[in-house]
C-alpha cells in the first residue's frame, strides 16, 4: 500500500479531519455507553478548527452546554474567550471539548467509569486534529497526562507527549472567582504563544530530520 492510502493521523488533510470529527460527533450525539446518556438533553461533542494547533479539554458540559449542545458557553466560557484573547487566539482558531461529552447531573464530578467509557471519542478527536499543543482545563483532563500530580504545582508548565506539548491549567470556572487562581490562569494563557512556537519548532526539526535525503546530508 502507498502512503496515500494509509495516512498517519497527523497527515490528515483538513477535509479528512473534518470528516473524522463529524463521525465522532454523530456517534457522541446518540451514544448510550454510560449512565450520563440517560440524563443529558444534548451531548456536547466539542467544536472548533479541524486542524487546530491548540486544543483545549475541559471537564464536562454544564447546564447551558447541555441545553445547546456546545462547549463552554456559560460564564466559564465567556471567561475562556477572554483568556484565549490573551493568547492572541479566538474560538475559530482552537478546538474545544471535554473529558465527558454529556452533562453529569447537578454538575457533579464525572465518575471513573464514565471517563473511561467516553475516552475513545477524545482519543479519536486528538488523532484527527493532531494539535501541536493541548491545554488541559482542570483536574480530570489533567489526569490523562499527569496522573497523581497537583495543579497548584504544575500549572502552566508544558510537558512533551510525542510530537506535542501538554499544558495543564486551572479550570476557568474555578479560576474565575478566586483572585490568585485568576491571575495564575491569565499568566498561563499569556505564555501560550511562546509554548506554541516551541511546539512548532519541534515539529519542523522532526520533519527536516525525517525528510528523504536528510540522513545523507549529515554524512558530509
Ligand atoms: N465546564 C467545562 O468543563 N466544560 C464546558 O463545556 C463548560 C463548562
Ligand atoms: Fe457516551 Fe460519553 Fe455521553 Fe457517556 S458521556 S453517554 S460515553 S458520549
């Protein structure tokens, strides 16, 4: 088989990524795989640029999100828009989703079996988008890359995961009304452009290394 027939996820064109994301969204909207399916109004698959360089992963839909089927549209969402602006980004530039796609009743924490049931959707979204940078918002998305870590210790510090950087940040809903956390999350978002530039440099270096002929060049 040629490479064209079996593209790696990172090689997906915008159209292919869009199609893969729409397939995930269609499955999520009718998903019966955990208890949260029984109490949701609308599942919230996530939305944004299909080839976003920055992907943000929250916890789970709240009341407003459940009503409209869209992520981060309540107060935390408005604050998130301000934070994105601090990084020179808009919603159209990024992809936003959550660890669980359906609202936990009363906004309780998602349970381990719910997170596990929903994880394959998130993994497929990450594979399709292949973002340079993933920002985790709050402890449930943080736990996927930083098990056992404490947000107060590691927020804003990127960690490499293969070809991308993962940046743990406070959850905007938690940071919004707590002065010290608010300052911290604002500072962390302000660092995003630098972190993204670093991630992009890494990819360019890796691409140059993998280019046919690159190895021969080093012989001279
Ligand atoms: N909080 C989240 O974690 N996700 C949303 O989509 C909205 C609020
Ligand atoms: Fe399915 Fe995820 Fe919704 Fe559970 S939370 S029903 S696994 S989409």
